[in-house]
C-alpha cells in the first residue's frame, strides 16, 4: 500500500508548474490588454477635449453685423477654421484639423483626428488605431 501511495505521489510531482506558467502568461496578456485599453480611452478623451476647445475657439471667431437696431454675431467658415487651427497647432503635436466650419452661421463645428499607438507592444492589441472627434459650439449675444 505504501508503495502504491509512493507511485501515486511521484506522478503528481511537477505537474502544477505548466499550469502556473499558463496562468502567469494569461495574467500578463490580460494586464497588457487592460493597460492598452485604458490608454486608448484616455487618448480618445484627450481628442474630445481638443475638439471641444477648438470648437469653442472657432465660435469666438465671429464678426458683428448690425442691422438697424439689431446686432448679431455671424460666423464664417474661414473665421472658424482660422481660430480652430490656431488651437490645434498650439495644443496638440500629433492631432490634425480635419474639418472646421459653420453649418448655420451661429455654430462652429470642428473635427480633429489622431492616430493612437499602444504604450505596450502586444500581439493582442493593434497598432495605429485612427481616432476622430467632432464638437460643436454656438455663439450668442445677449
């Protein structure tokens, strides 16, 4: 009986090592994916903030038009583009201004784009994901 127990115990020696190595590799892969997903989320939020700032600056590029007793702010595509381009070039080094204009004369709509690269090299995460953000801001006189 002791000999049978000794054989049974010898067969189990070392069989836990491949399981532990497999779990460690799985944990590292999950960690890499989580780090990359968090960085991608932060990059998209930064691009959203840049689009908001550029649209806000574009909405400040208005000209005043007086029509009798009424005064109103009028936006032009060139004015919005000029103001938005100034913000994008001053703030972001890897983002570009895709479109900037005014659809109705009182709103500034700006689209910016960038390419995201993962901070950790991983076979599970693609490299060079294109990101895009669009923001709209309105101008008003009171």
